[in-house]
């Protein structure tokens, strides 16, 4: 005799256990071909199935969150990049609308291998914009790496053979590669050669690349020599240029940092004075 659980009842109509919640049978009827009669093995009712499905979904959500966290740790190598999000955008930069649109149309951009070239003067918010893209896509569980050439070159320095190929191949694993601040690195022959091999391998694996740079579009279009030309040509071919102009957002930030610091210092000084007075030191 099968044990009746708390959430079940025996229905005299069919002689089977049923779920108190959904009323569905918790037992099936299978005829016994040898002895005649039948078996009544347990089965799951619809709310048990639903509960199982929900547990599975919750587990998948948990695994997805874990994966996103891991990808972020891998893709955002600088701590400050975590704060470069659309939520933290003050809305003062008109170029951000285009950056937003890029993220909204990411599936098409990825499919057609369309990247971006965020160019403009120092402090106009290009890295912030690139960071916003990185965070938004990483939050969607898309593998992104945001890095720069000095970091890549330091990593490549003294790496040869399989290690080197392995590292370069690993860059191709990311659906989006963001190279921040192109043109800030030392342009030795070695550096230029490495830069070309990275841009070129990106080009060959047909995955988008985003580049930020202080260089002028004209400098990119008319480079000083062939070594630069072949790098810039590849970038211009696959990356849609977006101009970041006008306002220097870093000056804005510097001003608000100063204001905040002033506030902290004066309030700290005030409370110190108070403590000192209490101790009778003044
Ligand atoms: Zn049920």
C-alpha cells in the first residue's frame, strides 16, 4: 500500500492518490501483463511539474548571474570601469544617444561585424561611453573585453610560441573587443606590429571592435607611415566613427570632486574643532 502524504488524498472514484492542490492524480495505472490486475506507480501532478520547472529556472538564473559576474571580472580589468554605466550617465553628452542605439541594435551590429570608433579630444567621455557599452552587453551575458594596447603589449612582452598564439586567440573569444585610448601607446616598430596583428585577427574573425582615441579623424585617414596606415585602415573599414566633441567632462568631474572634497574637509575640520573644544584644547 502506497503511503498517503499530507498533500494527497485517496479518491474512492478511481482508487488513486490525488494532489490536494490541483486535484491531479499522483499515481498512474499500468496493467500487469503476467499476473493480471495492475501496478499503481507514483507519478507527478501538474503543480509538482510546475514546481520542478520553477526550481530549474531559478537554478538557470543563478548560473547566468554567476557567469555574468565571472565575465565582468574578466572583461573589465580596471575597477573604475564598473561605474561606467548608462545609469551613471548625466545625459549631458549628445553622442551618448548613438552609443545607446548601438547597444539596442547589438544583435545586428554583431551579425554584420560593425564596430565603433569613438574619437574626440581628451576628456569628452569616450572611455565612459565605451565602458557603458561594455557593461550593458556584459549584463546581457555577452562576452566583452575592454582593454588597451599598453596592457596587451605588457601581456605579450616575453610571451612566445603557443602562449602567444593562445593569448591572441583568446581575444577572439570575446563577442566584442574594446580597445581604449588608441594612439596613447609608444609607437615602436614592435608595438605597431603587435597592434596590427591584434586588429587584423579581429578583422579576420569577423567580430566587432570598438576603439576610442584622442586622434583626429584626419590623422587616422592620413597616417604618417605605412605601419600606422594598415592599422588605421582596418579600423576605419569596420568601425563607424562617432565624434565626441565640446565639453570637457573631466573638468566637470574635477570640479565636482573638488566641491565634494571641500565639503568633506570643512565638515571634518568642523567636527575636529568640536572634539577639540570638548576636550578643552582650544
Ligand atoms: Zn498538484
